[in-house]
C-alpha cells in the first residue's frame, strides 16, 4: 500500500502573503513573444529558424510580424532594425533583442518569462 507523502511548511503570515502574491502574479501573467521581420532580410530568415527551434524546445509560440506590412508596427514598437524580438508581459515590453539573437541567448532570456 502506498503511503502519501506528508509535508509541512511553516511560514509566517508575511511570508505566506508574499508566496501567495508571487504565485498569483506568476500564474496570471500573459507572455507574448513577437518577432518583427521584413522581406529580403537575410538575418530575419536566420532568426526565423532559431525561433522555430525555440518553439519546439520550449513549447512556446513566437508570433512572426512583418514590420513593414503591418500598419503602425514600426512606430508602435519603436522598431529600428529587423529582426527584433520583443517579450511582452501583460502587454508591457520586458525584453528587446535587436538583430540576430543566437539560440542559447534567446533560450536563456525566454526562460525568465515562461517559468522553465
């Protein structure tokens, strides 16, 4: 017969409140990963391949957006170069990566926001 594992955690009320608040913040976050590209950009094609690898490895979705063809994108996101990857948390920009971002660097940065 299996015996359930019983654990006991003793926290002060302020530690409990902090834990609950942190858990709530983490579980209620909306994280969006946007990658802006443009036609004829060799670096964009390379980044697209890297992004696809991250989607497979981390189980995420990277939204690919044509910066030139998407009306207002350049101004709204203050884009200067392509590719540009933005990480938005609850609609607020938390991370910006301009130019080609190598897989290991991208993976490390994204893991901060997706809870892995």
